C-alpha cells in the first residue's frame, strides 16, 4: 500500500477515487508544525546562533501527525502531494522531517488541477522536494515572526495595539491614506452643458465638448447662462466619422483579478471568493464523478498552457461556435513581481460547461464557476468588432458631440457578454451638413468628487500593483485587519477605524519603513530571490535582523506611551485613578497603579432601555466567551434571565418542531425560581430551566420524564 498525503480532507476524497486500490490518501489539514514560542523573546528562533528555528507540532495537529506516523510505518511508500506553492512545499518538507522520510528519494507529486489525468501524470512523473521553495517560505515565516512579535509587543506596551506586521501594516497605511485624502478633499463647483436634439424623430443628448476651440471650463451659473445664450434653435452636423475597431477579450483570471471581479459582480468578499474557489479546485461531485472544476486558485500568472488550448479549448470553440470565433492564447507580459509558477485560473475541462455543472453546485459556486469559465474561454476567442460613430454639431463657436457604437461581430462576447457593461447604442442615419432641432438646452451644476473610497477589490488590486504580499495572502491580510478591528467593511466600503488610523500614524512617525509599500515589496522580492536560488535564507536573515533590532531599540526609547483615558473615579482599593484599558476580549477598567494595585472591573454594559421581566432590573448588552452579543439581566448572578433571540425563534419555527413554548412553559419543579422553556440541541428538543446554570433541571418532553 502506498500512502499519499495531501493538505485538504476534501481533496483526499477526490484523489482517492482516482487512484483506487493500492493507495491510501490522507490529509495533513494544512501546516503540521510552526515556530515555538520558546527561547529569547518567545520567537522560537535562536537569532544568536544562525537563526536556528525551533519547530514544534501544533497542538491541534498532534492526533493527525500520530495517525500519519502509524500509516507511514505500514506503507510501502509515502508520496507527498501538498499544494503546488511555497506553503505547500514547506508542508511537504515538515512532513518529511516528522515522518523520517529521505529528502533525496521521497516523491513529491505536483499538479495544478485535481483531475484524474493530472493526478496520474503526477504519479508517473514525480519530483523531489524543492528546498529553494522551502527556504523561501521559512524566511517569510521568520520575517513575519520577528517583525510581528517585536513590533506588536512594542505597540501593545505603548499604544495598546493588538498587532502590527510586515504586510498588514503597509496595507492598512494605504487604506488610511485614502480615508484621509477623502476627508481633506474640498469640492469645487463646475457646470456641464448639453442639448437634446431631434434626430429623425429620436431624442438624443449631445454634450458640449469645446467652446471656441478649447475644452469648456464652466465655473458658475453666470458662465453657463452665457454659453446657453449662444446655442441656436438648430445645430448643423459639421462632421460625421465612422471607424471599425477590434476589442480584444481580457486575460484569464489571476487570484487578484478573480477577487476583484467577484466583488464587482457579486459583492463577494476576498475571503469568500477564495473559499468558494478552493472548493471548486479540490473537487465537486458531478454526475457521479468527483472532479476538480478549476485549476489552482493561488496564482499571479495570466498564462494558459498551449496544451490546454490545443487539446481542449480549440476543438470546443470550433465545434460550438465555428472557425470565425477561434482566437489564440494571449501572450503574457507578467509584472515584475509575478512568480508565474502556475497557469491562470481556468476550467479543467471545456466540456464541463456552467450549464452542465449547475445542478451540482451551490448558488455561489455556480456564480464563480460561470465567471471563471467564461473569462478563460473568452481569452482564447477572436476579438469583438464594432463600428464607432462620432457626430459633431457646431455653431457659434460651440461644438457638441454625440457618440454611438454598433456590434458588427460578437466574437468572444458570445460567451463573456453577460459579464460586460455594454451601454453603447447605435445612432440613426444622419447627413453631414443637415441641421437638427434643439429640443432642449440643459445646464447642470456639479461638484468635483473626492477620490473613490476603497473597496476590498481595490485594496487587492493595489496590493498586487505595489508588490505587497502574494496571491495566497491577499484575502488573509484583509481578514486580519477586519478581525483586529483596524478596518471595517460596510456596504462594500473599506474604512479604517480610529484605532487603525492611530496605529498607522504612530508607525508612520517611528517606523516609516514598516508602513512603506517599497520596503514590504523589497522583502517580497528577496523571498523570490531565495525561491529562484539566487540568495539564501540565512543571508537574508542576517541582512534584515541587525538593522531591524537596532531601529527597534531606538524607537523603544523615543516612542511616547499613549496616556490612558481616565474613568473619572478613584480606585476603591488604593485610591489611584481608574483608567480604561484594552485587551483582546474588549475594554475594561483598571487601576492606574498597576502592577502595584491589580484592581480591575468590567466596563459598565450598555442598557437597552428595557426591564427584566423576572426581577425588574435593567436589561443590558453582554458578550459571551465566544464573543457573541446577547441581552441579559444586569442583576446577574442573582437573576439569570437572558432575552430570547428573535432571529433564533424564527429559525426554530422553520424547523417545524412539534414542540412550542406555549405548550410547555411552566414553573421549574426543582428550584421554583425559573421556568421551563423549550431548548434545542443537536440531539433534539428538551425542556430546561431559565435559572441555568444554577439550576440544571431538564425534562424530555417526548417521554414526560426528567433527566
């Protein structure tokens, strides 16, 4: 028996069906080891002796590793088939270390799509672990650990910040800069002028393009009225030009362009898009067959392989649409930061059309697959051909323009037209020199607009352009900033919080390089050099560590500590000032004389304006240990009343349970203080006391017995 180890349990199911008997496929479920928190500064790195890392098996992976060890001992051979990128290569290396595998002989399977031909080809042509990739990932992890631990510790002491980091701080700075630019923007008044023309019975709007041969700059109402007075009752058509134009399809998706378009079309967050794409890549059951529908979804290349074009796309396009619609694989000019390790994101088979697989996908999977399929196919099809018409109407030194467009040949639009915003319109036949009646002259007051607020899609685009992070980190970086409450994402607008702005201002003052996109991009380029074998991880760490630590020491002495916000009361224990402090669980009140005085109290909860139906005390907003908000009695622990969640009540009704509160609410026979109400668990409905956890009495309503 041969043991194949992949990362994802979902992928293991798909691959095991392809390989059949003689193979056992198990999942590591991501990284199995990470740097420990031991040693100087809790870094898990011996920085004084060659940056020796201290790798430990993660607590939640010990059972998985134990199982893998047992299976590896029984197996005739172990094959490593983790994801085809730096992280996947590092996971394979960690597995080889933990399982005692020989690096020189252990087979590394590399494939970019989870299909039977791709898996069998990887089995036939195995590789070995690429240590350049491993060392690049190791350097990245050390960069992030040292910067994250050291900088976060300093920021926690000085300004109470949760964390700071190499990629997240530079990304946050871009969002803060955009926010400040919008706040500082001062709108300026301007006016636009147009005319409604009667063109062969059609009412068309032409826009003022020139005044006395120059672009119009109309600043106020008076200037607008002066121009309106010059518009005659009829405007002659001074020129009419028509030109054919080819419009090429866009490139197939990279990770960033997929995230951007998924947001623009469906308002999917970057994290949501990646989760959906991951599932499509790892495998979906279609007509009784488990198959990966798309290629690897973490890529910065727009390249499509000639093999896919010749074997799959070309025959399909010819059969479905004909020779006129067949294009070529677009030549790719990757950016300076692109690694080009994989193809673009494309379907694994052209025959699995969106219509064919739709019955087997969820609504969101269907949307994303349809988008990926159409974009990839369109990129290999012929251009769209249009005829553009431009009409110019001139009189009294005023030029008005009217534009139109009509499609002569759809080309790639037959597959991608549904995802294009085509607002073009055809113009009626007009004759140069003829005059056309001005039905209505129009003037409109406008004001210049501030720069557009960033969306997640825009942030991802900037991260790619600036070289901050890589395809695998775009979504996780934004998610980290949201989780730390440095930014919010409401209504599609990404906005920094007060805390996010303050942290950026402090870092900009004391650590300008950390929030600099150039500094972060240089580190990414260094990682790429290690990956190519042009540098070593040890040399990279030596060049980075000493200057960083020297700067950290200087900043630690200079950085001012934020004064704590006073509560306005004195500590009942020692008489010192009570101040507000922050922790990962929220805000609390503590004595300013800490650590001499360790008095703390929770911040006063917000009242809802309602009274407790059981004891009459005010109801307040509270937080559970899991971080969820609920409404309970302020008289806790003397009163345990919790207001029922109306949303959850609705959910219960939808389950069509035969038990209702009206049927079963009654005084608790055990404590006499609470009432029995219907509660729900994974095992079914039961009656429980509202005085829980002081009273744990329950009844099984189906049997009428207490438990």
